[in-house]
C-alpha cells in the first residue's frame, strides 16, 4: 500500500539505498573497474547476489497481484494459479498436490472445485499413482518467478517447461504471463516498471552484458531484467488492447526503451542493446526470450500505430520485424551448415580409423572371414531346408536339425567361449525354491525328508521344486572365484556389524554380479545331450509291444544280476568256474545285444561334470530340505522333478495369459528351460548307473507291472508328466548297454505313447460323468465312436463300476480338454530336449491347436488309435491298472482323485470395497488369547486364512526358533514363501523364509489412483484388478523371493526388520 502511494523513482532510490547498491548503479565504469585482476571476487559475488535479490523483490511487488483486494481476482483464480505452478514442476498425485497447496482457515485448499479446469487426471498403471497433469492451454500462465517456489522448485519448473516446449517444437522462452489488472488503490504500482530509475537499472545491466565482463554481472541477473522488461511489455499491451476512446494511455514503456541515453554518456537505447544481445554467442540460453521481447515490442508498436493511424510508422515496423526474421533465418541456416560439416568430419575420421585398424590387423581380419565362411557353409551342408509341415519333435519322423554353434560371453571376464562337451564349463546363475503354486492339497503333511522317496509325484502337486534364472552367463571358475570372494567378505564382517543381508551365504545364496538377482546355484550350459547318445536310424525298429518285451527282459536281467553276489557275477563273465551260477545265467536269456557289464565313458569334461554334480546336489538339498549328499540316489530324481515342475509352471502361466505355447517366452525363461532340460538329460552321466537303472525299472513298473515291484502307486496317484520326464531322462542308463541297434529315439517315442495312453485312462476314469445335452452335437465322428468303445472296455475292466455314458461327443470333448496341458508340457519338454523348432501354427493362438500339437509330438489326431495299434499288450495293461485296489476304492466312492484338466491356482478373491475387509478383520479374534481382538489381523492371499500377526500370543516354534503366525503359515501354505495383506495398515507383505521380507503396494486405490498405506488419509479404497493381477503374476512366476531381494538391496532398512516375528 505504501509503495502505491509513493513516487516510483523515490521508492526505487530507497531500495537501492537499503540494498547498498546506489554507488554501483551511479558509477558509469563499474563493469570496467571489476575486470582487473586485483578485484575481490567475493565482493563482486555479494553485489551480484544483492542485485538479483532486489530485482526479484521488484518482480514480486509488481507481479504478485492474485489476492482479492490487490488484483481484480477472486479466491478461485488464486487457487487455480497455485495449482498451475505446482503442476508446472511435474505431474502430481492428489495427496502431493493437497500438501503443496496453502490451506484456508478451515484447513481446506479448495482444490476440488477448480482442479478439472486446469488439469487432466491420468489414471495409474500397474505401478505408480494416478497423476494430475497440467492442461496445455494453461501453460501460458506459468510464471518463472512465482513467489511460492523455492530455489530448487524454480529450477525444476524451468527445466520441465523448457523440455515441454522443445517437445512441442516451440521457442524455449518463458515469458511472463499476462496479469490481471490491479485494483484502483494499487494501480500506480505498474509505473515502477517505466520509472527512470528502473530504466537506468535495466540499461546498466544490459550494458554490462553487452560489454561481456565476466565479473560485473550474472546470467541470473540478466534473466530477471529480461523478465521485468517482458512484464512491462505485457502491461503496455494490455493497456492498449483495453483502451477506450476517452482514456489516454499513460504507460509508454516502449517509447522510453527506444530512446538512447542523454549526454554525456550517450549510451545506446535498451532496445538497441537487446538487438545486440540477440546475436551474442555467450547468451544462447536467453536468445529465445530476447526474440520474444523484440517480437512483442513490434506488436505493441503496431497497436500504437493502428490507434494513431500512421501508415509510415507501420511500414517501418514491418521492415523492422522482417529484418529480425531474416536475421533469425540466416542464423539457423549458419548453425545447420556448421552441424553438417561437423558430422561429415566425424564420419570421415571413423572411416579412416576403420581402414587403419583393418590394415594393422590384416591377418586376423582374413582369419575371421574364413571362419565365418566355414561355419556358414558347414551349416548349409549339414542342415536340409526345414519345412514347417514336417517339424516333428520325436519318433521316426523326427526332424533333423543341425545345432548352431553356441558362443557365449562370460559377464565377469568378458571372454567369449563356445559351448562344447569337452570345454570349460559355462554356467547360468539360477535360483531353486520349493513351491506350492500348482498345489491342489496344501494340507498334506510333509514326510520325514530323510526317509521320503520322491520318485513318484502325486497329481495334487502338493510341493514341487522350481528353478528360475536371470539368464546371465559366467565361466564356472569365474563364478567360483566370485562366490568365494562373497563368502570371504561375509566372514570378514565383525560379529557386531553382521546383520541380515538380502542373501544368505551359508545357504549358498549370492546376487547375480550383473543384475543383482537372488541366486543360490548355477546351471551348466550344455550342447544338446541327445546328439551324443542318439542314433536317428529308425529302420527296422520294434513296435511298442516288442519294445516293452525287450525292455522287460533287460530289466529282469538287471534284477537278477543285482541280486547275485558280485564276485560270482565276475567269475561268470570273466572266469570258468561255478556251474550253479552258470545255470542261473543260462536261464536268464540275455536279450540280443544287451551288455550289462558295459561301462559308458563320460563324454563331458571334468569342469562340466563338476557343475552337473553341483547343480544336482543343490536341487536335492533345497527340494528335500536336507544336507547336501551327492551320493544319495534321490539326487537324479529331484533333478528330473525340478525340470518337469518348472515346465508345468511355465505352461500354466502361458495358458492363463492366453498366450501361444512358443514364441512368447522371455529370453531368460527360454534360456533357463533350455539349460535345465539339457542338464536333467545329462545328469545321469554323473550319477550311479545302477541307481538310475533301478529308478527306471521302478518307474516303468508303475505302467508295466512285474513281480519284483509290487507296492507301487496306482495310476490315479501319479502325475503323468513327471512320470514321462523321469522315464525319458532315466532310459539312457538302460539304453547305453543295448547294442541291438534300437534307437534311443524309439524308446522316447514308445515311452511317450505309453504314458499318454495311461493319462487317457486316468482322464476317462476321473472325468465328470454328467452329460450336458444342451451343447451336444450328434456328429458321431470316428474319434467319438472310438473313445466310446474304449470307455465301454474300461467299464468291463472295472466291473461296471463306471457310470455308463452314451455320448461319445461328451467323452471326446472331456478327453481333449483334459489332455491338452499334458500335450503342451510334452511339446515344451521335447522341444528343449531334441532342439526341434516348433511349427509356426503353435507359435500363434489359432484354431486346431490340438491337431498341430499331435502332429508335432508324433501322435495320431484320434488318440484312441494308440490303443487299437497296440491292443495286444494294452488290453492287459488296462486290466492291471483298473484292478488296483486304490482304483477300486475310488470307483466305489471311498476316496478322492484329481480330475483333469486341473484348474490353475489363483490368489483368493478380494472384495471390491476395502471396508468389507476392515469389517472382516474387526470381527477376527486371536485364536490363542480367549477371544481378544487381534492387534494386527493379516490375511493370507494364497489360501484366505486370517492370522494374528506380530503378536507374542500366536508365536510358534519352527525348526527350533520362535516365529510369528505369518512365518509359520508360509511353511505350511507356501513352502516358505507367503503373500499377506495387513488389513489395518492396508499393506501387502511378502515373506520368504525366516529372514527375508518386504512391503509391497496394496492393490487397493482411492479415487485418485493412490494407495493409502497406514490408512492415514481415510479416502474410500477400491480394488484395482490390474494391480492384483500383477501380484498374482509375481506369485505364479515364482518371483516373490526375487522381488524381496531387489527391495532389500534398494532399501537397507528392510534388512534390519525381524521378519520371522511377523
């Protein structure tokens, strides 16, 4: 108010005096004086800072008029301006914006009433929050010197607005916005901008910039002066645009800045200095702003001339504007030419360097070209052109594919190496974990791991062993050195400093050196193992019946040999004595070409054999929760099981996301499955041959019974895909002693057909018998009639215990749906085992997927043809399967069995409104404290159990330690991994083991797309299905432990939390 009643020049003189700057602006040669070397730079810096602050104060006095009573505005305009400037810094969430805005006497911001006029709400994605973004048309109201900006905010806002203008291909000038007029009481404040003292200050600073003295001025000072000039031009423009006939314009800033200084200084006009600065190379940053000032000056001049109707002046204005445009054009052209010449020069230098390098290394360059030519021609000679129509993964029609040369680089030493059987081992960082993601029975009691036989996986998949990898490759010896260094580093930590890290070295855990992904072992990279042992000559191969008889004879011989005293067997083979044993061996009748005494030489290098043992032992240790023992005969079983379970997991993820079976896997998963399948196929070479042979004999006996293996599970209690993988991967232990000419591929095919037929019987025995006539089609196709015939034969074998079904269409539909997951898993398995590419038809989601899978897997489209082709032996096998006591009990309704296809597991359904969960939690009482309310009710998202977390009352003992309810629950529900929702905190909790955990954003958002962890804001929360799906995907992909590891590495405070007590 006081300033508005004072003479502007008087007020500015007072300001100069208060800032102690009068002497500076009254001394003509101030800039020259400070160019000497003896200048005290601190004094200059102090003076420059004072000038900047004084200019900033003038900007505030003249420009901040958005308060009712000062400017002609209302409270709505004020809050709009606040929002515009906060969003000019960056897009903000609702809660951030509310905190940043000033509150009224009622502690309200008034934001909701105006926000939609100035901002657009951008809904949140799977991560982050919903954000308000400034509308493009409101950007013109941005004021760089907004009085609520801190220095940091001003800098961020300036950078953001310039970046936005560059994206929109606009000038990067940030001119002052057009301001509302002052109320009459304060109208005289604008005269400060055109006062003589103000013009003197502006002219002096511009003169310093023109003379380009490095001490006397700063860019910030110049920027403020340009801003003040822009404010003055905006004021004059508004005065002219709102001019009425009876009013006279008293604001004549443009006329004053056009006049040169008076004698004796004869300084150039402010306008002339601006035109000079426009082309100054050291003011590139401010060039757009100066250009905007000159353009606005010309616009105002036109307005004045149009009001005074002076055509001569108008012509002069046009000429001036045109000359300014021509200058700009010429300047841009000059810069473009300089850039072009610079690019050409750089390219020429690069070409010259390339030529020089080739000349210096002629021999190496020629050698590389020769190697490339050789490898290319070699591939073309050995690999015929592959047609999609002929791609078959196994059997007599198996497509022959030349394995390309696999050269990989170690991430630790950067050395490249080809993957060969006799070379140094290359390994992938991997993480093995127990899993219940596919489990259909979470209540199964865990057997004693020391006595448990994992040979047969139950169809409920109660607990499997999953292997994942980040896909990063190392030399085995480089990894060993790295892991030893990590161990040594942990051991060097003093006990008082030792805290839980995101990895447990004692359990073999480490972080991938490249991506810091949690790992606990390494998988060796191998060439295709079947190439080493397989003979793809299918001429004269036995059919299924003959093959089963031959293998049964081989198994019988192995049984007898195993039961004989080893010394006697040695005498029989290599000596002449012991006629009694001779008679026994005569009775044995060894199959033609079978040599049980033959010991196969291991084709792998010592380094690879060591890594095969390392990964196999790690799988055994984690999968069974026992101490490492590489001699245990269960080691190969756990390796086969991990391979099968991991493939089943991947297949379920692809099916749930409706993605094609091939072509959509990320590289890391593709590399992991390739390495894992090849490892599982090669592990028998480092295992006890007799142990693997025993496993094969027992596995096959579950389908082809013999008198030696009586107490085996019935076909209802065997997961057929696990059985298939174990049979196929253990069969080479028998086949390596068979020299009759039977191909290993023949064995694969017959085993696959045998297991497929067993699975068909499994599906028919357990399928729903309810017929739905509404959608039935009376086609009576060949497949339907055949499956109906097979079902009737099953009814005979079960003594009519099965319900009669007259609809072949219903049976065929159930059979196709039930067997599809098995076929999809088998296609993945044989693809990675034999390396045959998948046909294009199953790389996309299209029609006839069943038929294409059958073709790829050497199966007839009518699966029942398998039974017809092999009826001689299959009828006997089906009768033996159906005569099992457990099958009879199931048919009598005395027990349950898994039906097919198994439904995919998902997390529990959550209510849309979070208040429902709060009500549920408020009614939950601690189960151990006599009805008291739980302090921290926590919901398991896997099974839906409500737990009393973070409380001593519900602590239990687990493996000799006291743990909280959530940690204890993870071991029964998720094999050590759990996902929980802490209801009162609205927070998702991830747990893995006893020492790892992290908090994760909940899937509940308010109307502004924000989470409310801790329920502090109190806004209504609703379920975001996309975010919940993301949590579910993390669980299905076994990424919870990885997520915890990354979170703990990023936030060390998480490491110090005692997660086991939650």
